[in-house]
C-alpha cells in the first residue's frame, strides 16, 4: 500500500508556533501540497513571534530585529513572493559603518574589517582602536598555522588568530551585538562556520576574506559592504509576518490561538494536546504530521512523551535574555553626530550597554521631524541581572548610558522598554554536535520536524530556511 493509499482521510499538518519559522513552514507545506490542511497554533494570538513594530505619534520602533541580511536568498525571495519589494529599503549609504567605544570616544571599525576577518591592511594600520603591537598582531594573522582538531570558542579562535587586543577591543563587542553571548562559551563551529571554513580552506582569515571580496564585491567597495546588505521595510519589520500570515489565511490555512502542552504519537498518527484558554479544557488535535517551531526548552516539554532523549537534548540548549530600550530625543539634545549605523561597547569598557543602534540614522521615517531615535541593548549572557530590572530602572540605565556614550541631554521625548527574557539561543561549544544528535533523533520519528532559531542560525533568512526545510521533510506532495 502506498503512502497516498494509506491516507484514507485528508492529509493534515499542525505547526506549533506562529513565529517566522512556523509561518515559513506553512507556506512551504501549502506550496508542496495544495490539498493539505494546515493548522498553525500560536498562544499569542498574533503572527511573527518576536518580530514586532510599534508606531506612535511619528515614532516607528522595532521591538526586536530591525533589518535582515539580503545576501542570503531566503528573506529576499519571500519578500518578492509577497509582493513587498516596493516597501524594501536599505541602510542609508551615509551611515554604513559601525562605531566602537574606546577610551571615552567613538571610533569607526577599521575599514574593511568584517566581524573577525581583516580585509584591508590600511584599515588595520590606521585604526586607533589597536596599539601598534595589536595592529601588527592582526596583520600577522595570515601566517598563523591552521588548527585542524578540536572545537574552539569564539574567544579562543579570535585570540589565536588575531590576538587578545583585537578580541577585547573589536571582535567581542561586534559579536556581542549579534549573539548577546559569552564569547568564552560561544562555539565557532555553530555560530561562525564561515570563518572556520576560511581558515580550513584558505589557511587564514585574511586569505579567505580576500577570496570573498574578489568573488562578491566590485573593486574598492569593501567599506560599508556588510551594512549595505541589510534591508528592512518602510513601515517596519512586522510588515513581513503580517503579510505572510494574510497570504496564508487567503490560502485557507487555519490559525488557532492555543497553548500546546504536549505531543504524542499512537496508531500511526500524532496528537497535539492544547488549551485554547488559560485553565480551559485540554483538547486533542489528531494530525498526520507535526512541526514544532518554538524555542528549544518549550519543544523539550512538548516532546517529552515522544522521545525522552530528544527532549533532554533540546532542554540542553541554553538561552540568554536581553532588553531593548528605545529612546527618542530632540536632535539638539544629542551631542554625537550619529553618523553610523550604531555603536558597540566592549565588555572591558565596564559599561552596561552592549550596543546602541541609531535607528533614525539607518532608516527614514523612524522619528518625527527634528528628532532622533536610538535603541539601547542591555543584558545578554554577560549581564543577566539587567533583564531582571523593572522598566523604570531599565529606562534610567539606558538614559545614563546614552548620556555617557553619546552626549544626550535632558529627558527623552519618547521611551519604550521591550524585555526578552530567555529569548536568544546560545550556541555554546558542542552546539553543532548537539544539533546533529537532535536531527538524528527527529529522523527516527515519522513526519516530525523542528524549526526555529535554536538550531542552525539566528538570523531571519536562516529562520525562514529552517521552517522551509522542516516542511519539506514532513509534507507529502499532492
């Protein structure tokens, strides 16, 4: 008997989680099988997960990510399918650079330097971020021998290849703005596989970056190149999940506001146990396939009855929390020119802010006329106490940090606190091996899949890709 003959009833799919991974999975599944009944379960009652945009009296504020990388295809291809190309905007060319806090002032990231990879000798030789010895140590990277065995942390890898000074003053703050992680625990194999491959395939980060530049960029375009690849929407990032959810509803995909408690399997089918209201009756939804697109700890609880080993692996993925305090000032109340995409702050500087994003410098329409909007990032794995502060204390801390870092004066015209407790997965040493074990365990359960940022990338394109891959693995064509 074929799989199609065994169906007997309509094929259906339950997707647990209405964030971007779950929405991408729903789109992919419905594309593959137009007869498939797809149900998306999300307790929040709104699509998009952490992606959210708030508009208030001329301020346009992102609650989490404010842009995504267009160099990967998944995001821009989804934008095109949704007919949103005309709403896509890039970072203002005038501010396509980042600043680093150094000895009481803001200093540009060396020209041509990309996270870990030096791209231009002149940029390293002239940067005031590094001492003469530190500059020479970075330039000597091309002669550092490959390491061929054992996994390294971001800190170990960077110090070995670029030196301690470059790590403390440059790489650590840049990486903290992406992962909010402890660099001594962040595994290179999972978090930065591109740079590991550079060392393996080219012998050094310098040689690997030169190869990348020759293949991808016009001559002389290394400065600001990475920031030139970031895009957002004129009306904010929430445009993407809202339009995608609208398209899915038009296709007949069902959205149910419900909190899933557990998933079980018996008699060749899955049961998803969920409550539509707090304290309400536990309902069972029978389904042919399940995609779990929620944070790993929640997935562990849901799948405990299915596979205790899998659940244990999922529960082993740590998360860190952070807070974003959005502050709006009159332009004349900010001394700094805000002539960059933002500012990152080294941990060794002893300050509480991880980074400050200059929202109204990066994108138009983010602040009323004569005002500027910035977002202050606090917390992360190295400062977990920050997220536990109340909103008033967080706002006061953010204002104090902008006064010290950017010369803001007086009270802000606008402020908003967005707290994300345990929201960022931590790709600790061993994460890549853990994900391989998780994927092997999932493969042992027919028509079960996982999706989300916990596994193979925290960026928006990677999250979309995870949802699409999950749908392909469980959807029968029809």
